[in-house]
């Protein structure tokens, strides 16, 4: 029977045999499992931080350009990209870069400002400016002017040109648009604004406001001028009518003179016979007096003598 010493020697020898035996290589899955088991806390913390970073930078990485808009990319290390304009769609960009979006559809800007006339009176103009940026020059517009180009370029230049053009006239001329002065001012403003990478389609004058007393005086003057034109028109019409009546009377006078020269007894008798013939053929009942004149009172119904001695014949004709 073996003693404790022998047992101890047997265990030591078996341990030495196991240590000297070659180790079995681990598979990649086993290695990954061991690594995850050993680094589980660090792995969880790292993934959470990465997820939070993606959520925080999502709006800077994924950019959506909606319809009617275009984009200009600003790179942190190279500046504004002026040679390329991004159209509508979805883009992935670096979080260090910035996509600046511009609405490129037609837009309207309402604006009001005061103009001093040549006599120092204040006239308030209310405008509607229809504009849109030039898509091809959007990068240059962003680099040189910026997104607030409406208040930096369009409105100040329109005000400047309109004040310069209209300041040479009195309030009445501006209010009545004398000789198309408002049209000329608008065309000058359109030409000036179009030099700054922006297309201004039209400038509409919505209203012109004057001081109440001045407005009343101008309207009263315009009313009196229209009434004067109405009176002049009536007088001219009356003169034309008088001329027409004079010409008509002279024509009648000449006509009667010529007719008097041509009327003889035979012509009158011929006309009388024609008139009698027309009356006789009409379908109505009639009494015809044929002769050189009317019969005297008391003459018979069948005949008699006329005032000039010629016989007269009375005929009753019934259809």
C-alpha cells in the first residue's frame, strides 16, 4: 500500500506531464469571446460614446436639400466651394464642413421707405420686389455677400436708385407718374441690382402715400382739370353741332332755290297725277279731288269748278 509521499509524487509527475503537453490553438470566435469577456465594460462604454457622437453630429453629416433650394459647401480647411452648386437631394459630408442652403425659387420682398421731393416734401413708397438668386453664381454670392443678400444688396440699392431718380421731381409729378418717371426709376433700379449675382424680375409700386393736406389739394386740382376738360369737350361738341346745322341749312337753301327754278305747272301736274295714282292703288277708302284746285264750298260731290276756273272731279273710292 502506497503512503502519502508516493501519492504526492504521483500528482507532481502528472502535473509535469500536463504542462509539457502542447496547447490546442483557439478559434477566432473563441478569441473574440474571450476578449469580450475580458473587456465588456470598455466595449459598452465605447459603443455608447460612438452612438451619442453620431446622434449629435447627424445633422452635420447627413444633409437634405429640399425642392426649390440649392446648396453651397464650405470646407473648413479650403473655404467656400464656388465652382460647384449642390442640387436638391441627400448628401453625406464631413462634420467639419457646412452646407449653406439658398432658396432659388421666385420670392417677393415687401418694403416701404420715404423719398424727399425737390421741394422737401416726404413721399412714402410701398414696393413689392420680385427676385431670385442666380443659381450658377450661388457660390460667389455666398462668398462675397452671404445669405442675407436681400437686405445687404437688393433693398439698399433699390432705395438708393429710387431716391436719386424721384428726388428731382415735385410730389404731384410723382403721385401722377408724370411722363412715366416711375417707370424710368424702376428700370434704373433693375439695372443696378442685376449686377450683384441676383436677378430682380420686377419692382411693383403698391402705393404712394402723401401728407393728407397735400393729397387732398392734388386730388382737388386733378378733379378741376378733368371738369375743365369736360367743359372744353362740351363746347367743342356744341361748336361742331352748330357748324353741322349751318351747313345743313345752307344745303336746304340751295336745294329750295334750285327746286323753285325747276317747278313749272306741267311738272306739278305730273307730280299730282303720280300721287293720285299711288293713292288710288292703296287698299284704304279714300276721296280723290281731281282738277286744278279745290272746289268752293257747296260744290257737288260729282263735279264743279275750281278757283281758277278749271273743272274739278270728286271721286269716292272704296276698296
